[in-house]
């Protein structure tokens, strides 16, 4: 209860205070910060996916700035030779304001990544955005079959049906590619599973469906039971190591990350950065109040 109370008041805390916690989980505020972190991870044989922070914008001028920032990021990262792809949130490009322009901006980013032989992942946001995000993915998949992927959320009751409905997009020269996450947005019980064990069961059910249907799986979790469950499914279906990867957040459970790498599994780390770090940090803390203990540790247990 104390953690929940603190997490709800975090947006009113001084940003410098929140940064003491956030800097362990965010690469920094600039592209150079992201490059430095990415190079370190690459040296450890870890791939990265880069995310410029910012979402649920208010104006389309912000959307245009975000489009320009991502285009510049892609060109900079490709020139630096970093093993990275790119994660994008549709609301960052105006999904809830101007769907047509949002699609055009996201198409520009995907085309730029594709010109370098690279890949863009559409992050899934809250439930009002799901249908439109899937529509954007469908349209881009048809034009850029090897260069676009989608995140899906196991806690939504609709997810298995969504997976089934997208199988028509499979092509011999370009597999479907989904990042499977539990889901972090607060959703009503009518559309989302709430119980920890129930969510985990559906995560593994979705993952098994992906393996059965030769879908490339980006298994995004830090949860030990889910990691073991995924490993069991990989063994059961003899999934080739180039047909899946594990994904983890920057700064989270590095020991688990290293163990999976040592065992020969592909690993990608989600690296967020940018000036909008404060909103990202406080939202994640509101959604996961247990993380408050890490703030207290960062503030009072240094060294």
C-alpha cells in the first residue's frame, strides 16, 4: 500500500530526484548516450532495440518532430554500425489525432530502416490503440515484409484471436515477427486478465501458438517461470535458435540476461532514451509500484 501511495505521487516529485532511479533504466537524454550504451551491449554480444521516449502527444507538430528525430536516429545508428533495430509507438506520431499522417510518418521510418536492411517494431499501447496499430502493421507488412514487426500483449483476452487473424500475412520469404509481452497498461477486467498465474498461462499459450505456426518470437520477459516455460517450449518444438530471441529491458535482471546468452540464446535489450524520460519513468512506476523499493535503495543505499 505504501508503494502504491508513493508511486501515485511521483509525478509531483522533483525530476532530479526521479532521475536518481531512472538513470539505471534509461540510457540517457541524447542519441550519443544511446550509442554509448548500445556499443557496450553489442560488445557483450547483445543486440538492442532503440526507443526515443515520448507518447500520447497533443499536437501534430510534435509528431513531425518525432518523425524527424527517428529518421536522424536511424541514419546515425546505421552509420555507426551498431547492431540495433527500432521500436516506435504510434501515439508518438499522432495516432489519436490524425491517423492518416501517423501512418505516413511511420511508413517513412520503416522505409528508411528498410533501405539499410533493418527493422522497425511497432510497440503496442493501451487498448484503444490496438485495432489501429494492427491496421498499421498490416499495411506496412505488405509493403515491407521483412522490415516490420509488432508487439502483442498476453494479458489482453483478444490476443490469441489477433495472432490467428494475422496468419494470412505470412510469406515464404518473410516470417511474421511478434514481440510477446505481458502488458503494462491498466485495463478493465472485461478485456484483460488480472491474475498473475492466468496472465503467465496465456503468455505461454500465445508463445506456443507462435512456435506451432513458425512465427518469429521475441520473448520479452524477466519472469523466471516464463523464461523456463519458454525454454521448455523451445525444446518441445525444437525451435531453431534463429527463429526466436529473448528480450529484456535495459538495466533489469542482467544476471538472467547473461545466463541466457551463455546458454546460446539470442538476446536483445530494449534501450529507451530521450528528453521525455520523466513521463516514461513515472508511468512505469505507477504501473509497477513494487519498483518504488528500487528508488529508496538508489536514494539511500548508495555504495
